[in-house]
C-alpha cells in the first residue's frame, strides 16, 4: 500500500532522512554533549504514535546527535508531582523545592508574561484610529497580572493544545462595575465555545475562582477588558493569578517553587506558602526565620526591617459589656505587628482605660441579666433599655437602627482586601468605638476597608406605586471622613450575591453629614461601605491615621427587624385587636384617634407618611390620581383655554410609548466616543410600560425604571454588541403636572432654553421628579419635557437637548428636553379651516374646504369633503331679466295707451255736457246721461286736452265708478259753458 506525502509516517521518515543528511554534512564539527541539545516529540500520526528526536540548541555547533527513536504514545501522561524524563521516556518524581501538576500547567509568577501569553490593546470605537492603544495592555505585577484602566480594549490570550479533555482554573479580582470584563475560549477555527455567559461576576471582597471545561484539541483562551470611566472617576483594574490548565499530554520538567513558598518532599504537586515572619528563595525546601528586628508577611520572599512603633500602629476599641454592665477602653497593636517597641523613639502601647458604664442598647433591643443586648419580640418596642408592648390599636415600626457601637451587630461584618495578599480575614477593618464605628489602619494605605450590612428582605407594602417605583424601604446613615490625602469613601448596594453597584462616593475630608438611599426593589440584599486611603500601592503607612467614621445606620421595613416606636393602626369595623390593617385606598389615618378619613378629591397618599392630613398630596395640574391612590398620572390628553369660550384640546397618545434618543457624541481625554442615552415614557395610565435603563457591563446589570432615565453608551464590537450601556440612573419617577406655565413645584423650564422663531400654540410642558438623592442633587433630580407643535415634521421622536447645555442639563440635576411633533399640536376643529365656493359652471357649483394657514393643528376634525350643487348661471338670469323688462315695458305702454284713450272719451263727453247746459250759472243742464255709453264714438268731436298732464288724466280716470257702471266725471259750471258759447257766436 503506497503512502502519500501527507501521511504522518511518511513525514516522520522524511525528518529522519533530513537529519541523516545534516549529520553527514557536519562530520567535521565536534561531537554533541548532553547540554548541546534537547529532545522533542514529532507530531502524532493517525495511529497515535510519534518519534523522539534530538534538537540542537544552536545550529551547526556540534555533530553526532542521538538517533531518532520511537516515542511514547500520544495518550501517555505522568501523575501530579512527576515529569517525563525525555532521555529515558519514563516518569520521574520532582525533586524537593520543585513541583509538577502532571497533565496540568500552572502560571503563578508574573514578573513577566510567561511564554505563550500574548497581550495587545485596540481601540473600542470603530473609526477612532487616532487613539494610541499600544500601551493599553495587561501588565505583570509579580503576584498577578493587571488589566488596563483606560478606554481601550486590552486582550490577554494563551493558546494550548490538549491531548484529552481538560479544565481551566484561575483566580480573579473584579471589584469595579465601570470596567467590562469577559472571558471566552475559541477553537482552532476561531469559533467561540458555548458558555452561559462571557461576562465575569463582580468580586465581593476577595479573590474569586473560575473553572471551565476545555475540549480536546487546540484552545485559545481570551481575557478581555474595557474601562468606561466616562465621568472622570478612577477605575480599579481586573487582576488575574494562578492560571492552571489541565489536559496536556505531559510536562518534561518540574517547576521551581516561587519565592515565599517551599516544597519539602520529592514528588510535590504544590508549594506551601511560608508563614508570617519567615521567608524563602526560589526553589526552597524550607522557610527561613526572619531576624528579630525584621518581619515578613505570609508568603514573603524576603524580610523587611521593623520600624519604630508610632501612634499609627495601634488602634482602640471597647470591650463587650461585662456582667456588671461595664465596658473598658482597650488599645491593640495592628496585626500583623510590623513595628518594634525596642527601637529608639518607639511608642509604647497605651494602658487600658478604666471601666465605665456601658451605653444603652440600640433601639429595639433590651439589656439582659448578663449585660448583653437582645432584640425585643415582634409586638413590642424599646428605646434600648426595656421592651414595652405596643398599646392596643398600634403596631411596631420594624427596622434596624444602630447608633451605639459597643459590639459589632450580628448582621454586619468587617473585612479588608489588599491587592498583594489573598487572606482578607486575618485582621479587622472596622472597629467599634462606643459612639461610632471607624476604620483601623491597615498594612498598606491602599487597602480596601469594608463594612457590610446584610438584610434578609423587606416587608410587603399594602399598596405600591405603578411599575414598582414605590418606597419599599429607606436606609439613612451619618458619617464623617477625616483625611489628609485624597482618600475615598464608597457606598455600594448589593443586588445579588455576586453584584455590588456603586451608588455614591466621597473624596477627601467630609464633615459629619447624613445620606439617605431609597430602596425600591426586594432584590437589594446588602449594603457595603468601603474606605481607601490611597489608590497607589505602598508598604508604608504614611496616612494610616486617615479614617472614616459611621455614627448611625437606620434602615426601615426590614424582615426580622426590631422596633423603636409604635404607630397607630386604622380603626376597623370589627374592632379586632390582634393585628393592624391599613386604611382603605385614598384615606389617611388621624393620628389622635386612628380613624380613617378620606383625602380630598384628586389627591394621593404619601407612602412615607400615611398618618395625618399631610399624607394627602394634591395632584398637579392636568393629572389624575391612579386607582391605588399612590401616584398621579396623565391620560395623555390636555386642554387649555385660549379665549373666553375657545378651548384647545391635545392628544399625546401617539407619543406615550417608550422613546429612546441620544445626545450628540462626546469624547474622553483619550478620544473614546460615547453618548448619553435617554429613555422617556411621556404619559399613560396604570397599564403603561415604564422607561428603563440598564447596565450591561456586568453579568447582573442594574436596571432602573421610571418616566425618564439616562445611561452612558459606548459603540463597541465587544461580544458582538453594538452598544455597551453603563451608569444608569433615574431622572424622573413621578409626574408632577402638565401645564403651559414655565414653572411648577419649584422646577423651572425657561423659554430661552428652546427659543421659537415663529408664533405658534403655547408649548405644553410635562414636569417630572425623582426621589433619588445624590451628593450633588440633594433634592433629587427632575426633568421637563417641552412639547412643541410642528405640523410639518414627519419624525415622530424628534427630541432635542438645549444647545447651551448639550448634556441635557445645565446644573447636573434638572434636565430639559424639547419634543417637536405633529402630535404635539392641538386637535383640529371647525375653526381651523375655511370654505371656498367656486363659480357656477354649466349649472354646477363646487364648495371646497382648506386649512387656515399657517396650519397649527393636527388630527381631530378632518377636512369636510368637497360639495357639488346645482346652480343657475349668470347668462340665464341676464336673459330672464331682459325678457321680464321687455314684457313690463310692453305692458306699461299698452296700459298707457288704454288710459289715454279713455281720457279722450271722457273729455269729449264732458265738453258736450257743458255745451248743452243752461245759461244759469252754477247750474247744469239736465242731461239724459252724463256717462259715455257703450258704443259711442268719442272721435267724432274734438276735446280740449291742452291743460291736463298725463298723470292728471290717469288720476281722473282712476276715480271710482258709480253703481250703474258709468264713470263719474266732474262737469263744468253753466256760467263757464255759457261764456264759451257767447265767445263762439261773436266769432
């Protein structure tokens, strides 16, 4: 059967042939000694076999290398404490002073990066090529390797080939949530293995352990960190040490014990640290005692001289109360003691003080016969001396209140952590001192002195605000820091066993002051106070007198708590005395009687003070209380009076969903680009979804909820995330009111922040308030959202920050936002449009409706559709009018002619009558008829018409007719008629 060149056995034969050729050409070189070469195995073939070959340490320096021989099978391995002797290919025990993990390799010394480890730094943001991250790497520190603390991404990697499935174990210290820390493994095809999470858990107060299974074959281990100290705060680095990998085929050598450790027996798998005041060198079998005038901490590689004892080398404390109720002031040396009392100028430990009366127990406790303090029962209270039962109709107010510090409370613990030593329980960090508890000096000024208060949980509230934003509990403490340097005092909240979140920090000297923190989640399980004198590591105690003091700690509504007072219960109808019930929703308790009174309309109950009428808080303008009477809400509608009768109505429902927006990009000193991201929930009823901001830097990130919140986001390709969010906080968790006024409840929204160039409807402003107080914002944060009508914008969430305050706030406490939207305009009504009537064309007339310009409304009434109606054109009416005019003219002419003809007949008859009258004047002749009969022709004689006008004739004609049907006419007098006849005769 023929084999190709790719066959492993063929390759092994090729290597042998090449070795023979080299040996032949090097016949003139001296013969090789054992120190001139070392043995290695060839790659395993498909059958799992390999060859052992000799490799010269330097090329062409000697000849006569040993011939290749068949090696052990690839699955061969040695036990712990043994190594593979390549000469004999047998497992041998490690000598004393050395150790071996067998199929494992360990990295415990970090004076430099061990062989195989690679570290490099890259920019976090894409496109920020101008940032130099070449020095942002993991740095060896002797006992451990430390990560970077800047905005670059630092990666530490190690590649290992496992011959069988193995494990990885390492220790890490990850104390800061402002740094992103992840670990993952990739195979030889750059495919990441499946873990539950790549994010590492926050360390509590000591080194944490991590263990993961590794697959057979090539594995590349990655530790990656990125800091996000965007607000100028210092970041604590991530520390790694004691990295161990199992599953390798063999180890060909034993490792020397590092300084400060020893292995006294052959075949050791581990080295044992040296105890205190002893030391050892590398590869030691025993630890050496230090000289009397020198000292060494456990695990030291050398001794250090003892300096003269000073006042900074001891501390004071109070002994527990004895059976006589007495306590004593005691002085103790700081352990381990590193000073000498025999050196010139050394101080002596002060003598213990005289006995004095013990202070009273803390509220809720009583003094036993043995002068110890025990908690009162659940239905009683105390002032620290004697327990008393709560009166009928009252209940104890449970919590913990510590203001006397004679002994450390059972639910509190003190610990110390330093970066050099793993044993954090060997000495005390906080010590009781009667009226306060304070930090004792540590071995180094850079030690973290921690005090932790653990709570089992909180009692359920009878009512809760919407979206779990109610006050579940509150912790208040009084503290003071006395510092000569840049010390730091931290207050942290533990949301789980593995996650502490920094709430507030103070730097330098701080006068005696009080600080309160609102607890809104039952997940808050611990509180930690940490004091650090200096950040830089130093074995000196230059500022050991710097200290933090806590005078009192008070936390409310705790399960298993004790009571210092009782509160009155609500009077119920069944008059039960066994338990208390709260007043119904919307009612407050009258302090004197316990009766429940109803609050005024549209008010809610103050959760922190449900007694007295002051518990009723009036809702702000244009808001309504919720059904539980615990908060005020807006239904997203708003009405404003614009005139005597005019009312504008707004509907902000389209803007009620949670909306996110970011500020303009900002940059750190190193050029890291980041944004302030805001989430806003404008309005809504009980079923609304609150805005939330999250910290996704750590595994169990903090989540805050409310109306308005902010977080800091950084564009990043870490873990395939487009954004890394950190430092979330609430800006507003309660709605104060909705109005067009620029000031409400002490919160101002000046118009100059968002000037408007054009006249428009008034801006509607939403006012929010947060109950979280900070060192900078002692009254809490607040926010204003100014809604401005802009019917032309098509962008629903066009939210802007003030141009003069690019971060959204000018003072760090009050935030301002401008939201321009169509939905911020008043609803359209019939007053916002007008009608246009077209001309009548071909008997059709159209009526069109258009908006008044400029348009300042949206939604509401729609434009009516165009109306079409029948009409008559102008030509028709003109023709009709001309026709009517012609007809009227013809009719008028006809009537005129008719009356003119009638008038002539009457005149004729009248003339005849006058001619036939007698000569007597004033008498008329008797006539057969004075009327014109039918058929008489009036045209036979002439009539006198010269003295009468046309209208006079008409008037004469219009006189009434007689009953016989004839027209009555006036007759001329007989004298006139006779005169006329005489004149005719003379002619």
